[in-house]
C-alpha cells in the first residue's frame, strides 16, 4: 500500500490501472498527516481498512498521506481522480477549496470532504460532533484540575476548533465555576516539537490538565514526564502516557465510510451534510484511566450518556460571547449550519481569537 | 511573570537551544577550516532518523546517539570527498546534501513515524541542581545537555589554546601558507568537516531521542539553517555560539509562552521571532562589511588543491 500511495503521489498510476472482471469501486483517501500520526490521519486510515475488510474484493483503496493543505492538495486530488477513483475522501478542513475545484472538473467522481461546509453536485461533507467529546472532556478537566487552570493546545482558528474550545470551557465551568483556560495556538495539525513546547509552556504557567486539538501524542508524553494529566485526541493514545492519560475521544470512521461506499455502489448517493457523534458511534470514549477517582469516573459515564441521549446539548442558549453579546438565544440550540459558523469565544474565556 | 515562570522559561530555552548549539558547534569548526557546508539540515535529519532507528531497534539510547553521529560523519564524508577531492562547488554540494538527506530520511523513517521512545531522562546534578534558580535552569537537564556544556568549553579551549586550534585556523585563513609549512591541509579539512557532520548527527539525535522523542519527517524544521546563521551571529567565536543558541531557543518558545500569558499578539507574528532575529543579526553584521571580512575565516568557501600550487 505504501508503494502504491507513493506511485499515485508521483502520478505513475494514472492510466495504469488494470481493468478487472468485477470492476471494484475504487476509493481514494487524502490525509493531511502521516498515517503514523496515531491521531487524526491514523484513524481515517483505520476507517479505510474497515472499508476494505467490509467489502473485500468489491473495493480497492489507495491513500496519499502527508498532503499539505493548499496547492499541493489540488494536485494530489486531481491525480487520484485521474487514476480512476470513483470515490475520494479528502480528510482535512484545508482540502475544502481544492476538493470543490477538482470536483468540478471530474463530475463523475464522488467526493466526500471531512469537516468542511462547501458542497456541490458531487461533493458531500461529513463532520464529527467533536464538541460532544469535548463536553465530556471539559467536565472531566473541570473536576480534575487542582490549579483551576486548563491548558488548550489549538491548531488553527477555524469554526471546528473554536467550537470545541467553547464546548470544553462551558462544560468545565458547569462543574467548576473558578476554572480558567489558557489557549495556545501552534498553527499546525501535526508538529510534535511545537506541540511539546506548547505543552511545556502551558504547564510552566500553572496548567495541570492539557487538552489538545492537534494530532500527535507529544502533549500527552510531555504531561506524563511532568506528572500532569492530559486527554488523547482522535485515537486511543493511552499507551503513550499510562499515568497521565485521562481518556481518549476516538474518531471511528469505518461505519461512515462503509455507508457512503455502499450508497455509491447502489447509485443512491447524494451530497449531504452529515454530522455524526456519540449517538452514531462515530465518536467514542476510549480507555478511561483506572487511576481516576471514582466520582470522576462516574461523572464521565453520566455525562457521556446525557450527551449521547441528547439530554445535554452543549450549544443551547442562553450563551453569551466573551464580549457580552448574546450569541445563542434562550431556548435555542444551534443548528448544524450555525454550528459550522461559530466564530466567537464564550463568556469567561479571557482571550481573543487570532485573526 | 513570577520568578518560577522565568526559571521555567530559561530552562526551556536551554533545552530548545541545545540542538542548535550542537549543530552550530560542528559547523563553526568546519568553517574555521575554510569549508562551508550547507548540508547541515540534511545531515541533521539523517542523524535524527538513524539515531531513532538504532535506539528503537537496540533499546539502547547511547547506541542511538553513536549511530546518529556516525551517520552524520558519513554524510559529511561524502560531502568532503566531493568538495576536497573532486573539487566540486561547496555551496552547490552542500545544498545537494540537504536535499538528499531530507528525502532519504523521510524514506528510511517512513515505517517508524509515530513510534515513540522513553527518551533520555533528566538527571539533576547533585549539589549543583540545589542552587536556587540557577540550579533548575542549568543543572536539571538530561545527559546530552551536560555534554553540550562540556563540548563547548572543550572547543573554546582547543580552538584558542592548543596547537590543534592553531593548525585549524591556519588552514582556514591561508591554506597555501599552511601547506608551505608542512600542514596537511586536506587532512585537516577532512577531519573538520567530519567533526561537523558528527555534531549535526548528534543534534538530530537530540531532536528524535530527547526533544520529542519520536521520529517525524522533516522534524528538524529548519534548525540546520538557523545554525548557519548562528555561526555568523557568533562571528565564528565558539563561546558566542552558546549564547546565540540559547537566545534563538528563547525566541522560538516565547511565542507559545506569551500566548499562554494572554498577550493578544498574533501567534503568526510571534512565531516569526527567531527568523526575524536571524535577519536582523545578518543585517547588523553585514552592515560592517570590513568587520565581517575580518571575522570570517579568510579562505572560507574557496577550494584548495595542493597539486595546483601557484
């Protein structure tokens, strides 16, 4: 598979595909990080493998890893389309515009873009309700912090990331009114060196619980070294920090990839704005550390169940932003369309969103 | 900012500055012999990946460090053969070495991305680490940081006080004169270049065995280039390289620290700090052209062929 992805990357496979008797559905994946990031891209690749396991010979998958968001992405997506893929998953926010652009030139190919909001005749989007996981994370962090200071390592100031910060903070505040949050932007999805530096800078400033919206286990490793606590991001990261690890919020893509491939095979696919979370088991909580206090463990399961059943909807008004404006009216819950446009911090976050 | 935070920041600056210190120490010795090796980044990446593989495979961190140094030295030997024997252009060959190392390291390490190691653990030095403030900043590090201290002091001594240092400088200043008094110019240059390579490998090992500790493609993130600027910044003085490395280390973590403190400055602007610092230093030094000429080894970058004596 490595070699194949390399060849696709070089454009050598274009036109070289061998026609097979059953003509399997060819599915291409574009990853922003290395498959070995053990976070975001790793889980997408597990989803791809899940797809292969499910359909066997009926699908043929390829992936290209480490694709930078930008001009390179367009080139890679074009090559995957040219190589005869029928269905292409582009799995990072920054692939949005390149996906739309390439999709226009290949109307017969089906595209699915993760975490974006632009759709067209042959481009659907799928988004994880990661804010549901963040809510459980926030409640737990609020209970666990002894310094009342939570650290948040953020990647890029896009709605998905800002939404998650808000959800975390509201949840933490609901159990700990004194809680403060320090946010550090590293401007990367995957840069273990920088993530380590950021983790240490936060811990130097009194943070005892780390939350990350970046993809490497580096912050967890840094927390383990200093006896602090942290959460795993996107996949089960417990093995990197046996003591520090609180729990991981895992992205479980296989069910979605299977349903989409199935729809494309049957010809029933239509561009949709799919949102999945706890309820659909696309988002799961993994490896809750046995060293947590019993009341925290109980609260984790309780909060998880409440979010899953819809009893708790994190973005239900009244919510004020940190400048005092009422951004969600009392009684209203943000719709998916509105969720995709969150560009404010909730009241209590003493920081500003970098522009 | 309280005293504790400042101590933590300085501690982190030393940790961040250490890979820069290693690689710049190697490069300054190389340049003192008159050879400009722009392959630092490539050698560093190869050191990082080979060090990681060796340590991962053997379970022995020390072996990883040695393997990384050997790899760096081997890469620089390739460079030295091309430059010293074949007479290839130093700048072009160095650049080629960087491009080669970047690609090859990504290829070699592809299957090891995301694997992690325990890494070297910090060893607070007895007594010294109990000194208030200073003890935490300087003497609570891992073994490689202490090695960088020892290395710097040793190099200051060797370069300034010994015959070896004198020979090295003679070769770098005037290889023809050095040759005339019987110094084997090429042999000195080979050794200096390989020392530089070994230090670049060590610097890479520091990244993949201590700093992160894991292997990721392109993980050195331009530190090899910063090291080249550092040598100029330090005007080819070993002691100043240490100072410069820690300043650069400080600049590169300050943007994360300031964000945590809630300064509302764009993180993008702050992230530029170390690079802006590099440019400013270059401008300041470059402004005094005469001085720059005086400080740089006079034959830097120029080929020397003993068979072709005028």
